[in-house]
């Protein structure tokens, strides 16, 4: 490569440094130029977050790669790249597995055979003297990078580092230096702020809107009502709000209101004194006092008894509470975040929920979109769970065949993200059990997922000509609203599962990937119990 050719390719990227461009478009241009300068089958830009590498942009890799989180300890090639400031190329016969084995787009239609990457190189991006992340290049054929000038790759890496540095500086300036807003921005970019907690992953318009609402609400002390279907990640939203708030250094205390009998809810919330009731052998603080100065998260708030709602309303209005069995007032400073999968406005009309309590909770309402409204986010989330299960099962690669990706996109996901998580884990385990010897690369196709979608029926050879439920042969199905269609599908799916398990809720919940209590409520709402 001549110096002029390199300069001509890099000049547009240099010009981009002075422009306000969306991060994703900036990174897309970066990888497009990288592949033009150094012909390869796939390229990626990854950011280092602790001991994990997070893909920010990909070109030539399977779409689910963006949702994967690569632990450096599980992928020794990444460790080697980060240990060297200069570009590193791995020999084609390297014993170290490539993190992208089975993920290159050119392999999408291959169920078996040669799925491994055969030529791989990469370079550390250094920002302010510290490793920021990596750019990687991969090719399916050996010897593809024999003619690459490593000095040119080093020059490109320096420009890439300047690009990501500019992007991050713009982001920090847009947050006006506020610490809380910076944490909220980190959540928008999909970072994990707390140890062992999952990320809010997604790039769909619905998910970006959710992140924007979190960014707006987090710095305030407003009460937030998080609503959404079962399994959408309402608790993750609550944690994101707390972590990005000024109360982040204080505890966040959680209580699942549906998991307690009515007789214990009041004691759990407000505490009790010794002798207040049978079994109260000592004074005990409630969740409100434990969360003093921090955040109290009430999950399934729609399940609270009306009497407890009245007492909660008083605490929210006055900041004072009484332990059960005591006349003494305790003052608390708590921010409340509540979550529900019910339509509380409708519950108010039915007399099942207090109107004054509802309005006190919904000062800042946030709706978590169901998975079916998030488009291709399902592939990013699937990638996240695939990488988790790859590490758990000791595989080099765990990938989706194209018909499996289509099946995931077609399925309506009544159980949302929790159903997807359980599906990926279950399918990987079952697929692995079909192999006499543990494979390095395990591919899941639509049949392995066992989803009732056109892609899955096509993969298994079934004829997709069944009439819709409730229509006779030769009749046309009448168009229905989305909510009505989803409810009918949920009723059919849950009803079939309960029938298969002779009404055993626990067994049906395991099969559907739902919590038993949530399945019980869903079955009641659908009129199945």
C-alpha cells in the first residue's frame, strides 16, 4: 500500500473528527475504511470494560455479535492483543481459538464443516495512555494478511483511537459534567454499572426511547412507575434509575409485593416491634428504614392490598412511618420506584387499586417495551445469552443458523426477555446432548429452538397451512388488533402447556420460562384458572 493510498483513505475519517456525527455512523465509517484498506471478511471495534470487551461496531459478523460480551479470560487471543501496543497477527495454525469462529457472515449458511477463522490480526487502541479497546480483522482463508503493512495498520489504529476519543469527549460535554447524567449516558451506551447486574441491551427506537426516559428521570427524586409485561426487564430499569441517581451511593432495597402473604406485607414494609404479633420476638426494621437515604423498589406493586396502599400513601406524603405494634414515628428519606405488569389505570376503574395511590406512584411513568416491539434487538439479546452459555458449556463458539435468527425475529415472545434467556440455555443444552463428542462450534438451527414460527416449521419440513384458531376450513380469518392477537396466542400457548402438565403450574412455568407466580397471574387474566 502506497502512502498516498493510505492518506486518501484516512482523510475522510480525519474530516469526520470535526463533525457532529452519531456514534454508530462514526464507527461504521471507521470499519468500512478499515476493510477497504485491509481486505478481510470481518472487522470489529470493541471497547474494554473491566475484564470484558463490548462490541460497539461490526462489519461482516453475525448480527447477534453486537449483543455478546467477551470475557477476556475466556478468549486468550483478546488477552494477547491487549498485552501488546503494536499490531499482532496470529499464525493460521495458532492453537488459540478465535472468538469469532462460526460468527463470520460468510459462514451463515454452513451448518458444519470449516467454520473457523484462519487468519486473524488486531491492534490495541490506546487513549490517554491506557488501553481503550481493540480493532480486529479476520479472514476465512489462511495467508490473507501476508501482504499487510503492519505500520499502516498501526497508523490506522492511532486514527481509530482519536476517533473514539473524540466521540467520547463529545458525549461527556453533552452531559454538562453532571456525574448522574454521565452514569445515565453510560447506560444508554449499554454499559454495566453494577457488579453482576445485567445490561440494558438494544438499539431499536423503542429501546432508545426507554433509555432517554431513564436519563431524564434518574437525576430527580420523582417517584417512578415502571410498567411492562412480565419478563421485559422492569427490575433492570429500576437499577438503572438508582445507579444513575444522586442516591447511587446509598442502598437500593427491593421487595416483591406478590411474593408475600397479605399478613406480612405491612411488617416487611414498615417493620415491627417485639410482641406486635405471634413470632415477633424482637424489633425489626422494615424495607423503608433499610432504604433510608436511598431507593426502595416495589416490584409487582399492583398486588398490594388496599389497606396497605393507604398506609403507603401516608408515608410517601409525610415521610413518616410507624412500625407494626408501635406508636412511635420514624422519619425516612426514600425515593420510591414501583413496577407492575398490570394496567393500574384500569385497576383503579375496577376498584382494585386506590386512585390517590396510583397518581402518587405515577409521577414519572416509564413503559418498558415488550420484546416483540423491539425488532432486531432480539438478536442482540440472543447474542448476549449465547455468549453466556458458550462459556458455561465450555464451547469455542455457540452460534445461530440463519433460519434460527429468522425464527427468533418471527416469534411474538409472550414471555419476553426471560423467555428468550431460558430458550437459549435450554436449546444449547439439548443441542449439545445430540453430539457424541463435545464440538468446538455448536450451531443452533430453528428446529433446535422449537419455536412455532414459519421459519421453524419450514426447517422441520412441516406445511404451514393450518387455519387460524377459531376459523373453519375455507373461512377467511378476520383481521384483529395486535393486543387481541397476542392475547389469543398467549391463551393457546399457556393452555396447551397446562394441559400437557395436568394443570401443574410449576412444571408449566418451567416449560414456558416464566416465574410460577407470574404464570398464575397470567393464567387468571386469560381465564384459564
